[in-house]
């Protein structure tokens, strides 16, 4: 005897939250009419897992009613639900998402709600978020400060640079300082050089790593001596980003440190050093790179070959 599969309506209201969750996941791929109508009530489901999946399922629906419902979900008691909802609102990239999100930046709301709102606003890049983000750089909550920094970095407004530089140097939390250093990557000129060189000597390696990368991205040649020093950092991750930036900057001053790095025990570092030496094009690196052709790592050998050819091309142009 054939059995008839239960309808989505039945499954969405089943007593078992796992059945409701699976129904929510499957619904957007079904032939059901009024998918949004069926999903919206699940945003208030008693199970946070169901609410999370309902928020995800609504990501593809650019609808004002959806935006309003998701904005309310940013108040949810579950941190995972709030994060997912903020991410969904960011992915929607609808201007209509901005007003309800901006309303949540008022100090009366819990820190986690404000942080989620900033996270969603970051991708929307609405100028109206500039002032509340700036005002939140001294928020007592580190997550709020970090998300506010992210908003300012995405807005790329010149007036924010001095404030971001201050955060990069002074914030007590390493993750906030790291985010601020990365946000300085839209600067023009060398106005942020003092903050970046300060960050290259930060007490936390993740900040130093971000600084080493940002210097190369900005092409700040006066920072080269600091990058060379960073090639002796205790953390290989910092050395890797410093090597990459030395290559981007075509820094002759970094050649010796990069040659030495060709003998490092970590193959990713050896590979990055070979790439950087090829970009710099200094003939001093040819012999050490030829030795690297016998490296145990095939990627290092490949990059060494490419670097040798790049140096030959560079020298032939002189």
C-alpha cells in the first residue's frame, strides 16, 4: 500500500524540531507555492536550529517583509541565530536592510545585537553607518569595536583613517587591533606608516602578520626596513607575509633575509621566499635558487625555477 508523503505544512509544524529543521532546509528547493509565507513563521520557532535554518533559507528572497522579519531576529536570544541572520542580511545587499539595522545601533540594545547589526551593515556600505561606527570605536565590548572597525574599513572614508590608526595602536584587544590594521589598507600615501610600523612590533603576532601584509598591499617602501626585521619574527606566519610584501615592493634590502629563508624548515616559507626573490630580480639570488631546485617540496622547486627565469628577464632589460 502506498503512503502519501506528509506536506510541508505538516512537517513544519511537527512536534519534533529535527523534522521541522529538515523541512525548512528542503522547502526552498521544493515546488511549493508561497515559500516565504511558510518560512516566516519558522523565524519564531522554539528551536534555535530551526530559526537558524529559516534565516538561511530566506537568503535568496529580496523582499521587504523578509528584511523586516530578519531584522527582528537580530534580537534573538541565541548567538548563532543572530550571527546567521546578520550574514543573511548582508548577503541580501538590499538598501531596505539598512534602516532597521541602523536602528539597532542604539546603546539601549545588547552588545551582541549591535555587533550583529554592524556585521550586516559592513557589506551594505551605507554612509549612514559611518557616525555610529566611529562612535563605537570606544565601546566597552571588544566585538562591537571590531565590527565597527570593519564597517569603517569597508566604507573607505578618508576621515576615518586617523581613528583607525589610533585603534590599531591602542586598543587593548589584539583582534580589534588586527582588524584596524587591515582596515588601514585603503589608505593612500604614507600617512598610516607610523601606525603600521608600530603594528609590525605589536606584542601579538596576528597584528604583526596583518601589518606585514597591509604594508605590501599599500606599497609603502619606507616600511621596508621594518619588513626586513619582521623576517626574523618568532612566528613563521609573520615571516611569510613579510616575505610576500618584500617581493611586492621589489625590496633589494630584503634579498639576504629571503635567501636565508630558502633554508627554513617550513616549506611554505621557502616557497614564498623564492617567489619574492623572483619578483625582486636581484642576481645575488640565482645561486641559492639553483640550490633550491633540489628542494624536497615540488612547489618550492617550481617557484625556484620560475624565480630564476624572472631574474634573467629582469637583468636582460637593464
